[in-house]
């Protein structure tokens, strides 16, 4: 097992199903993601850089795209969600819409690709 798989296995209740479903979406959106850690959280990595983590805390779940720009861009779309500079909070009773989560993942992937392709350019 790896970091993300172990983290999801450690969860219980509706949060476990929600986190697993979102991370499955991320894996489908970005084939070949690697499991690892970033900022102490189990996270998917793309091209060696942190892509997304979904963590459960005392206030519910938070999706972290490891980019304040991506968080701000996506947060402008769904109403009724609390956020930090780096992530969007939600609960099992009020989950983040799939389209918003997909936008987090796609936005972060594009950001990583642009940065790495510019360096290699």
C-alpha cells in the first residue's frame, strides 16, 4: 500500500467514501499520478509535484490543490463553501460538486505542466 491508499483505509464513515470517490476522480483525470506526501498530507503527485490532497479534519473535509491561484479560481464558482488560502472545505452532508473538484485537479495539472514545460522549453 502507499500513502494515499493507506490514508483512505484509515478513514471511517461517510468521509471515507467521499474522500475515496474524489481521489478516484483525480486518478481518472490525471492518469499516471503517483502517491506520495506533501505538507505532511497523503497526496497525489504529477510529474514529481504535488497535485491534490483531500484530508479529513475536525471541521470536515478539505481539498488542497497546493495552489492559492487554483483555489481562488475554483472558489469563485461554487457557492456556500468555506476556504483557506490553500483549500476548499466541505462535508459529507454538503460535498464539493464534482465539477468544482475536477476544476481543482485540472487547474493544478495545467499549472504544473506549464511550469515544467516552460523550464524545459
